[in-house]
């Protein structure tokens, strides 16, 4: 029922923790420095982890530490890399600001589930996918507008769709013909 391009079908089923840049981008040497991010993390004993405040996937606890599914996966990967003694410093940001924040060096890695999409792969490197999932829509009890797909929203002038800023669903909605004035970001 969703947009039918082949990359989209693959993207719907492969979500990776964008711990991404650990090996490919953030952990390589900066052109102005001989020290890699990985070397700096080992030397300084901390790593800055960008995450969106989206419980239960990622959130800050009352003590200021980060918790949730994605940070736990990130910790497991860091442990496998021999960084189990490294202090994890969380940097909370909006989901749509995670990739720009990584690229601006606000943090060293991202701990958030993201659909692996071509445009994102041009900017960052992803971990192996950690979750496979499809999509769902939340509708009013009884589904009074008979909404089952993006096309149903596009074809119903009384229907609006709420999406997360920077999320894959915004692109899917636009590709399905939902007018911007009926998208709530």
C-alpha cells in the first residue's frame, strides 16, 4: 500500500541504529589532525552520543544519563569495540537534527533507530540493521475516515497526517501525494 520503489521496500524493513559514523566517518582522522575520533575517545575516556528524546527508544533519565533501546545497542557495540570503560555523554536533539549534528561534530555517534535511506547513506555510515519493521498508522477509534495507507490520506481532503521532523514518513507522505497543508510535522 505504500510507495512502491524498490529502495523504499528495503528501507521499510531495515532500520539501523545510526551508530553509524563510528567506523566509517567519525572514527577516521580529521583532515587537520592525525588523531582519529576513536583515538581521542580512548585517550579522553568519553564519547558524545547524539540522541532524540523518544522514549522508549532513547531518552535522558532524571540523573542525566541516556537510556533506551538505541543507547543500549550503542553501548553493546562500543563494548565490542573495547570501549566499555568509556563514559557516554548524551547530547539530546530533535530527530531531524541528528545527522546535521553529527556532521557538525556536535557528537561523535548517533544512537537512534533510523530507516536506512539512500539520501542518509550519502551523509553517514550506518551500523548493520538492528531491527526490521513495517509501518503503521494510528487512527481514531473505529477508523471513521477509513485510513489504511498514505494514498488513503492523499485521497481524503479531510484527512491530515502527523509525521516526525526528519523522519522517513515525511518523504513517503510527499511521494504519495499528500499536500503539505495536510501534513503536520
